RNA sequence: CGGGGUGUAGCGUAGCCCGGUUAUCGCGCCUCGUUUGGGACGAGGAGGUCGCAAGUUCGAAUCUUGCCACCCCGACCA
């Protein structure tokens, strides 16, 4: 690899992703296995994601709260399926103190300081939250509880990738409590809709909404709703999940409420989350061989201005114009950076901002100043044009909107073009081996068939699409009246 | 956690098989000057526990063992 650029997607998609994340300054590996350092530029994108989602959660009536990182080990085991799902990947705190080692070479765990009850670092917070909700809920008047928390969680993963799967990751987890099943199901579906809207409208990533098969369901859920996205290499990525938890956690933690008639009932629950994995989806959906491509709505810098000059006077003149332009752009809520760093040449800056995915670049040189123009370059399609300085701010605003739309149009087309239907296992394997993608096929609903298909094709059922009533013959068994599902090889 | 690979300056690397002066080169970094419309050029300079630990040896980047990290492929997963 040269110190410039990154490997091509067509050569090694996985390597391309890794290099891009590092070179675009999004994140790097920490010294602790499986953990990542999210760098300021990467974190700025995450903050944009977070801020927008937070607005949307609040618009739908939710409030933020914070529950502890450490959870008593015993809580996890209260819900059988839940402990089954998470026990194998929990970090455990066993001691609360260190002391100097006797040979003076460092510190050791103080064996005297063993915890009576070991604590686990949350892999998710259902247990501690439901243990708390028990205290919060007595009557139907206490319901619904609509709470979200922004937090970090730890799942001890065997194989990690920056953003896509790390041992510690950032996410939000919504946890709601309801008096009726209908209301809880509605909440689950509502939040799935919020996710779908956010991902499509802000990330410009098209998704398929559906529910998971039993195998793929969240540990402890009655039903897991999800949005599934398709990456450029033809692999699927689960972008968000929303779970209808039924009364499982209410029963496990004995959370009941008195209804209007005074009858005691168990509370109905939901939980839903998206994580820093969305960053991975963002990268793998839009970016190209020159680096990151960001949708304007999530770009920390939407417009970069690069001056081109031969002497101080020219720079001064360009700066003067640039500063007045910046003022106008700020009033239009466009984030802009004027890069007048004299140590870097324009060509270097061009490449750098392309790597970082800045949607629009303006280059201004003496020639432009003379003609009252600027050179405008779009990151998404790499087009360049010379445009008038007159009414430039509005043009930029329009172009940013255009880019946002074009990205979504393009990724939607990709999704459409890479969604196939298959009538036989052989055909499915053939398609998957050739180009990946989503495969629509019929499935008899049996877990055993699902496992068998996975064994044969390495593809899993990504989801059973919502509002899909079509039936046909099962791709494995040929059974009639099987339901239509989406298969793919997945991250 | 299994199989394979890699680890040498901030980054990328040569040297390792076959042990022997002061560890190679490029990029980046610092200073000065010239430059600036697609990753500039010259001169000078700084920068190294050769992943970590132990062992073999007169002598280890090089050989042996263990450990760690990362990458690829499996199993598991958001």
C-alpha cells in the first residue's frame, strides 16, 4: 500500500474498509483487544447521528435516563433465554482493589478484595432496567414508561472489526413498559419506523423492514423487528433492531401493575437499539476508492474552501472573499471549513478532503477572483464545475440537498439491482457466489430448514419482510404455502 | 476459540532462510529557502526497547519456546 490512497474495493473489500476507516481518521485500534478509539472526526459523525436520533426519540415521547454500567451477575440469569444469549460474552468484575505486587514490578489484584457478588459489565441493560421498573410501576397510571439511554456496552467478541463489531461499543437502548400488548407492539413498530426513517433520510441508506426468524431473534424477545441494509460487497448488515419483549422480563422481575378494575397484570415491554455499527453501514454504502463519501446531513464539514495563491496578496484577497462567504453559509446552517494551511498544497488538500468524504469542495484561485467564480467539486460523483460567486450560498444549499437525494437514489438502485429471487438452493448459491445481494425466496417457517439452508449456502434469513403476503414453495423442501423471506450472507 | 499469515522510526518497508562493524529505503516530522489550479522541490536535521518475555550463543532483528496484537478463513454475534 502506498502512503497515499487506499486499496481498491474490487481488489479487497475488507481491506478497503479497514484502510478507509483508519485513513479517513474515523477510528483506530486501542491496545485492548477488540476495542476501538473513535477519533474526533469519526466521533463528530456519530454525534450527528446521535443528535438527530435523540430529537426523533423525544418527538415520539421518550426521555433519556442513565442506568449503571455494572450489573449484579444474578440479574442476568433471571430471564432464561436472555442469559443463554449473553452469558458467553460477558466481562465480569470480581474484585474492587489492586495492590502493589511484592516484587515491586507493578500492581496485582488484591485477593482480599473479592466481591461478594460478582458484577458483569452490561452487554445490554434489560435486566437492571426491569429490576428498576419494578419499583417504578404499581398502577396503570404509571404506564407507559418511555425511556432511552445513551450508553456503552461490552460484549466479549471473538472477532472484531472497527465499528462493525467491537467488544465495547456505543449505542442507545430504548426500554419501554406498557399496560397492553397492543400498545407494546405498536411501540416496537413505531421505533422500527423511526430507525428506518432516520437511516434512509439522514444516512441515505435504504433498508428493508422485517421481523427476524426465531433463530435470529434477540435473547428474551417474543418478536424482533429489524432493518436490513445491503453493503456494496453484497453482504447484508443489520442496521437496527426493535424488540417486542412480551411479558418475559416483567415475569422474570415480577413487574406488575393494577389496572382500572384493580386486577394485577404483568407489564408489556419493548427494547430497541442502534449502535456505532451504523458508522460501518454509512462507510460501506456510499464510499469509493478515493475514500469516504458522506451524506451532507451527517457530514461534520459540508463545504471545504481551498484557496489557491502564489503570494500573500492573493491569499489575502481570497481570504476576504472566503470569510464573507463563510458568514453567509453559516446563516444558512451550512458547516464550512476554510483551509488556509500554508504547509499543504492544494492537490494534497483535495485528496485529503476526498478521503474524509466532505460533500462539497470549493477551490478559489486568482483566476476565479478575477472572473468572480469558484470551482465547485462534488464528492459523491467527483464532478467539477466553475460557477459564479453570485448567489453561491443558495447554490451550495441546493447542491447539498441534491447530493443527499442522489446518494439515496443511487444506493436504492443498488439495493434493487442486487435483490434477486431464487427457486432452488443451487440457484441461490450461484447468485451469492457471483455477486451476493438479497435473495428473495420462500421458506416453510421451520427452524431446521433454516439451519440446513445456512449450512448449504452460508446465508441466513435476514428478515421476513413486513406487509409481505406472497406465498410459494419452500426453497429447501418444496412445501407449498411457505412465506417469502430475504436471505443474504451477512456481517 | 481452531487453521493460516504478519509484526523492524509516526506510516509503509529491506535485511531474517544461511547469527558478526554504526539496521536499509520511501513517505511523514523539524529548520531555511523556493513554491502553490490535483498528493511540490532543494539543502540540512531529528527520530529505533527490531511486538513483549525468556532461552541458545563470545555475539540475536536473524535461531528456539512462550505470550501479545493485527489481518484472512471458519464457529459465535448488533
